[in-house]
C-alpha cells in the first residue's frame, strides 16, 4: 500500500523550482531534484550552500517558500496533504543522530511503528529487532543511547528509519559527528542498504563513498545546483570553477 | 540538660496532646497530598496546553501563572476565604486551602515544566516528526518524558516549599498540625507538642525527598 504511487511515477522524489527564504536571506534559489527508484543521489557543496535546507524541503521539515515537491508522484506541497502520512514513507537520518535518550534502542526504533503505524507492541518489536539486526546491533536492543558509541547510535537511527520501510531515506551528513574510526561502520550499513535497492539522498563530505556508491553527484553552491553528473564525471572532470575549487579544498591538494 | 528534655521531650505532655497533634497530622498530610497531586498535575496540564501555542489561551495561562507567583499564598488564601462567600460560593476551609495551595504549586510547576519542554533539543522534535509522528504524539511520547525528567530536582524543591504552606491554612480555621501544636503548647506551657509537630513534618517530607531522589536516579540518563 505504501508503494501505491510507484507505478504512477518514474521518480521517488521530485522537487521543482524550490525556493526557500529565511527572512531576507534566500537559502535556495530554485533547485530541481529528481531521484529515481533505487538511485543513490549524493549532494556535495560548501558550508551554507543549502544542502541541508534542500534535503529538509523533501519531507517538509522546511516548508519551501516556492516550488513543488512530489513523493512517488504525489504532490506533498499542495494543501490538504496529510504530512504525517507522507513522512512515514520518507526516512531521515540526522548528523546528530537525534535518538530519544529516554528510550532503549528498541524503543527508539519501535516508537513510530506503534504510535504512527499503530502496530501491536509485539509486532512492532519484532520489526524493530529485525531492523536492528540489519544494522548489526541485534545485541544492543536493550541499550540506551548513552550506552552506545556514536557509530552505534547512528546505526540505531538508520534502523529507526528503515523499520518504517520508507520509499526513500534522506541522510544529512550521517558521519560528520563521528570519530574517524567509527565512520566505516555507518558507511558499511549505508552500502548494504544501497545494495538492497533502497532509494537514498545523501548529503555528505565522504567523497570516497560518493565515488564508489553514488549513481549521481550534485554539487550545490549559493542555493543553486551548479553541476551534476556521475561521480566519475564530477570528480575527474569538474567544469565550473566553483566545483574545481571546492574539490580542491576538500581533497586538500 | 534535664530542663531541656523537660521542655522539648516531656513524655507526659506528649502523651496528653498526642491525640490532638495526631489529628492535626492527619489533616496536614491530607492537605499536603491533595495539594501535591493536584498542583503537579494541573501545572503539567497548563504546560501541555501552553505548548499548543494558542494565543489567547497562552495569555490566560501566563496571567494565571504570574499572578499566583507574584502574590503571597497567604493573601490569596484570605481573599478566597473571605471573598468567595460574597459571590455566593461556600466551601469548607479545607477545600479552599487545598484549591489555593494547589493553584500556587500549579503556577510554579507550570513554569518549571515549560522550561523543561522548551529545553528539549529541536532535533528531538525533528526526528520524531520525520517518522510521521504528529505534534501531539511527539509532545507526549518524546518531549514531555524528557522534560519531566529534567525538572524533577527543581520541581521537588518547589513542591516542598509550597507544601509547607499548609501551616497557613490555620488562618482560615483549618485544624492542621502546626496550629494544634501551638494551641497545645500554650495550654501546656511546654514546647513538647511542637517537637511532635516537627517529627510529623519530617514524616511527611523525608519520604517526599527520598521518593524524588529515587525517581531521579531511576530515570537518569547521561547526555
Ligand atoms: N532556520 C534558519 N534560519 C535562518 N537561516 C537559516 C536557517 N536554516 C538555514 N539557514 C541559512 O541557510 C543557508 C543554507 O543552510 P544549510 O544548512 O542548508 O547549509 P548546508 O549546505 O547544509 O551547510 P553545512 O554544510 O554547513 O551543513 C545558510 O546560510 C544558513 O545560515
Ligand atoms: Mg547542513
């Protein structure tokens, strides 16, 4: 049922002419983004370029000032849309994990299953256990976030997203708050998700991951998409000066 | 030493006034418990309503809270006790003391809960909302449990401070423990009844502080 719109649209996410202003400041100046089923789209760009804002417009955590967002063909920016229903189909993973500190890992993953999807506790917990197992944390179900490492916390957050069986997951710098040695475990889970066919939009500075996992890389700057293409194209043949200098600054040579 | 013992721990005086002080103790503990339960619940209810940000409603809540925090409880008590009959409302002194003190506690508690609610990280809201949980669900399952845990220590302090005001109820003729003890003290010309009252207060407030410590450690989590 959650996939009822799949047939109707070739795209999981479509965003057209997205503008977003904060007061006088225009953070997004007309961005178009389409994501096909099972595609992994990577968004890169300097700080303040509007990457997070763009991502957050896709599930309306940020309301676009102008433009249209569709999820599996359904326009979610139009009036009368039940945003809580739509958000069940759009997972989101945050830089700061944002796990609920008063709940165990299992509680974190099963809360929305129970209270949003209205599953019985046992059914929700079975599903939550399965999701935790998938991110390699089967044995941590009873632990609270403070008892987990950053990498484990982020994997619980990913489990929380996948347990809802969404059509797409949005990742906003999922590894930026992690110690370098913990980054790998999270990327490993993301790679596994990608291989299983999950549609993903990832904002990240992990260029290596972008190179070998992304289908498409989008470079944003100043609230606009400046360049986009295959990882190969973006990283080996940057055309705009802005992308060249950005790549130069992140790779450090 | 002997005179001290005689003055404060005169067993004969204690035995004589024990029934009176015990009756006062029962009144005090009834009043205290009613005030604590209703005050804390009403305060939480007001904070929850305030979270919905309905303008006129919020103004009313803020007015109520500021008024009750500004006025000394004694003044409110007297206004209610002597004022209500004029508008045709008669209630027992106990009920009036209960309503007034519970309202005072609710006013302070509302502010404390509210501070707790607003101090919950914005990321908690976003994470919950992104899973499709609505505003109310997020408030109840994610934000309020965290807010309450943060507010236990200041809430305990406030609760104890305000609950001690049960002694004020004597002004409106409630036969609570401290009044009884003072009357007995005057009759007996001996302070032993007051000692009993002191023990009575310890019996009420020690378990309260212990319960709050227990709740605090039980639900503590490190950040
Ligand atoms: N709620 C807000 N209020 C005001 N300005 C905002 C708000 N959110 C974002 N901005 C501004 O919009 C611009 C884009 O922000 P955004 O967070 O999307 O950038 P970003 O590309 O994700 O940057 P970073 O790599 O640092 O995360 C920034 O200049 C930021 O200051
Ligand atoms: Mg960002």
